[in-house]
């Protein structure tokens, strides 16, 4: 970064990602601002720029640099802040540029044992609920259930034919190289499902041949149950009551995003006389609310290894659009916004009742797909 770039930043003024400090005297406040940037997207602290936007510079002395180093040492986890000196022409002073990069996997950061976040041009203490949520996200990113070793599971215990079919499908969809080895161990390594020769629990869930008693959550429960019967009509029906694409998408989401760490985290399918219920164990990721699922929303993967394997085979085309595709498919092409609900950490999808389905009339084609609704 040079003086011209600093002048451009200063001209835009302070913001959610930029803060000015006249000197190193308020160095603790600079640390809090940097902490807020680290817990957000990124940000810059410019020391040697007055609050009104004048580049005044700061004398560069050993004590100044020691003060900055001590301030950065008070960060936990260790601070990845980058420090630069940009000389101010015509003087012995420089502007200290402290840049906080975006490292989402390491959040939350604390300064002097306290977490901060940025709201507009202000830095404030982070709410406890947000801090705890970020702690859970960090733990999940590094120590997920799926990337732990599958104790007692060896290569011979996995379905080799299914692993080879995954390789073929992934090559067909150009999501792994055609030169990928046909050795099942090498394929697992390529998919991130084996680490240092150790089978992960993600590999067991995807290709395991023995589940009980150690992996009861790997089972898929399917039940045909009696339920409410709506007066029917004696006429032919040449399509499935539930749009196949919607049903397939819901099943894929239930399998990929369930909470595998729960022994009872199996997916359950209940087929009633007038509907289908699909339930899965697992709460929504932090930052995702139920009402967001019917519109654009970020994709946060609970089990990235499992989800990526499905993606490579072509079963999943893109992230973050599954629920939108279900809504479009189940509403005849128009996405109908409706708030989803949950009960504790248990989610379920209910198909439309058969009585809600449009029927074929003489001389008219049926609608492509029926309505759908979410329930918990």
C-alpha cells in the first residue's frame, strides 16, 4: 500500500471497515477496532490520520512499534494483523497501516479477553449470544463429527463398488480428473474421506456396509402409515402425487445436512394415505433463519465432506438453492414464500395432501406439479 492508496481511503472517510487514529496514544482503542474487523469481514486501522481526515503521520520509534506489538499480542487466537509503514513525504513521520484480514474459520477473536464487533463506524462489545455462536462455528469447522476417525472401520468394510461408481459419476460430471486412480483408497483420499490412511466417519456414512450398533444414525427409516383419507375420484392419474424433483431434493437435503453426531440422527420417511413426511435431526446453522429458506440465502454445510461427495457425483448441482428449487417445483414454477418452522432440533417436510392435487380434466393438461408446504 502506498500514499496514493491511503489518500483514496481517507477521502472516503471512516466506515464499517476503516478507522482513523491520530496517533498511537489510543492504542487500546485501535486494538478493539481491529478485533471488531477480525470478527467481521476485514478492515484497516490507519494510525497517523486525524478523525477529520488529515494525514498527519506518526513518528516511528522503537517504543511506538513495541506498543503496537504488545497490543497485537493481546489477541486470542494469535493475531493475523499485518502491519505496514507508509512514509509521509516531506517529514520524518509515517502512517501505520494495520490490516485485519477475513479469516472466518478462526473467529471469534478477543482482545484483552473481550470480543468486539463493528457496527457502522462504531466498535462495541460483542453480544454473548453472537460470541457463543461463533465459538460453536469454529469448533464445528475444525472438529466436525464427519472428519473424525471411524474407529474399527477399515477399507475392507466399505462398499468398493459404490466408491467406484462415485468415481465414474464424478468423472462424467467433470468434477474430478479422469486420471483419478481406480484404487478405492486413492479415491477416498481424493474425496477427503480418508486421512493419513484412516477412514473418516463421513466415509462410513457414505459407503459403510455395517451400521448397527455403532452407527444407528446411518439407517433410513421408512414406514407406511394409516392416515386421513380424503374423498377420492375414480379416474386415472399418470403422474406421481409428489413432484419427483422436489421429493429427491428434500431427501438429499435430509441426508446431507442431518446431525450425524446424534446417535438418533437417522432420516425417517413416513408415507401416509394422503401425504409424505420426511424428518431429519439437526438445527439450522448459525446465521440462517427458517424464513430465509424460501429466498436467496447463504449455503452453510453441516457435513462438507458428505455434501461435496454428493456434489461431485452430480446429485447436487449448486449450493444454497435446494429449498428454492423445491418450492418452485411444488408450486408449478412460482416460488411461494412461506415461513418455515422448527421444533427443537428436529426438522420435517410434509408433502401436499393428495386432495390438493389438480386433477386431469377432459381436453386440459394437468398442472406440472402440486403445491407444497413446510411444517415442523
